[in-house]
C-alpha cells in the first residue's frame, strides 16, 4: 500500500510528464502570451503546496534530461514548466525572457528564459548582458 507522500510523488511525476510533453505542441499553436496565460494556475489553486521546490525542480529536470523537441529552446520549455509547477506549489516565481544582442553578421537575436524566486535564479541566469523583454508573474505582467 502506498503512503500519501508516495502517491503525491507519483501524481507529480505523471503531471510533469504530461505538461512537459504538451509544451512543444502548445508553443507551436499559441502565441507566447496565451501559452503563459494557460500555464498560470488560478490564484489559490495550489495542489502541490508543501512540496519542496527542490523536488519539483528535480522532477522537471529528470523529465527534460533527453529532450526530443524544442532542443534549441530548452530554457523556454524548462522555464515554462518550472513556472507552472512552482506556482502550483504556491511559490511566487517570475518567468523572465531576455534577448542578447546579435553576435554574428546575420543579425539574429538570441534569447534566454529563466525563472526566479525572491530575486534568486532557479535556472541558469544569463551570463552576459541581456535586454529583458518580459517579466511574467509580477504584478505588472
């Protein structure tokens, strides 16, 4: 017989698997604004309250260990997933998206996405100057 904690872990892992599997499809079908709105849980809906952030981050990291889709935008997929699940745990996290200046002669912008909690980066933050174009999850977003 499973304990409540084991059952909760199983549900979390299954939920993480399902959401992360759906993100690439949703990313193709929806504008980013709509995708973020869809991935933002309603206020007060916190089924994973009490689950440590580290456990959620580990579940997301394990699921994304060998991505098949969105390889070039792995930080976006991870950021959206972390934002969603940490919000479901009741944590006031913020998703950031920024762009780097063009590096090559082709003039293409490169972007990076990361999540913060209390101003601390939970993912790899940018290592060089970046123009932040979106802070989602703040009162102003």
